[in-house]
C-alpha cells in the first residue's frame, strides 16, 4: 500500500515531469499547433484535475475539464493543479488510504470492458493517477519526436 510520503514523492515527480514536457513543447517549433499533441496534453491535465475533484468532492464537469484552451492558458491551468494536489495530500490522514473512492466514471469503463470493476481505494487512485500521467507523457514525448 502507498504511504502519504510516497504519494507526495510521486506527485512531486509528476509535477517535475509535466514541467519538462511543457518546456520541450514550448521550444519545439509548431508543437503547440499540433492537434494530436495538444489533445494528449489536454487529456493528461484534465484527468489530473478530475481525480482531484473526485477526491475533494468537487463537481466534475467534463465540458470544463476538456474546454479548448490555447497552449499558454492550458499550461497555466495545469500549473495551478499542483498546489491544490499538494494541499490535498498534506491534509490527508493515512487512515483514509483504505477508504473506497467513488469514481464517477467507473461504470462507463465497466461497460466498455463488459465486466464489473472493483471500486478503488484512495490508495489505489494515488498510484493510478501518476501512472496514467506517465503513460500520456510518454505519448507526448513520442509525438514531440515525430514532429521534430
């Protein structure tokens, strides 16, 4: 099981790694104009925010999470996530790690897979989100190499 200090380390790494992708994105000619790349980056940050809203009981509005943003606006929106996530982790008691998290989109994925899915714990989601972000950063990096 994950611990709060380990989760904080994973989130600090996620912050650093996201910043590195943004650094490369902003210095690569035409990268911010590449629709495929920006769609990946948008998704990465929308999911990060969706998990935060899930953890904190905030209202998750997909239209707002996936709202079209220019690159600089998206980058600033993404940056604002990390202080929120850090504050959430700082206020999380280790006893909460085994609590079931109501994941609003779980049923959608269960239907896609044609099988029931087990509701995750907070601990599960604190590992899932950095892993998800790592996967999409890999896609973004591959796309950056494709476009130069």
